[in-house]
C-alpha cells in the first residue's frame, strides 16, 4: 500500500504501531486495577493485598499477634506487609508493561514514564 513512498511508508507503519501500543496501554492500565498481589510479613501473620497499581485493598492480621505489650511489633509487621505488597505491585506492573513493549524493539530495561 505504501510502496514507492520511501520512508513515509515506514512512518505510517510506526504511527500504526504507536496507536496499537496506546490502545494496549489503556487496556493494561485497566487490568492493573484488577490484578492483585499479596505482601506478607511475620511468616504470613500479616498479609496486605494490593492492586498492581499499588492501591491497598485488604489487610489480614492473624489474631495471635495481638498482645498489649507487642504494639510496636504489630505496627512494624503491618508496615512491612504493606511495603512488600507495594513492591510486588510495582514488579507486576513492570512485568505487564514488558508484555506490551516487547514487540516495539525497545531495550529490555526500558522504563516507561508512567
């Protein structure tokens, strides 16, 4: 269809790929809200569930850790579980992004600006 146009044909192809990527990116952003990861601390005594966008969705605390003297320990376990969930969410988002960018010929360690 674009034969004889030289590099203009390549440009049209690149524009089409960019539009396809934009559509895939929008779909992926929606999917990241539904992908869940679970962060843990205290050998699973505290679990934090987050979306792949990093939004905290649930917190599960084993009742055995509640002791009036261990308030600071419980708080530390909760924070550790949340941080673990957020780290896993970031990893999952990057993993999903890599699925989209693989076909574009971008370097494997390329970070998108969003």
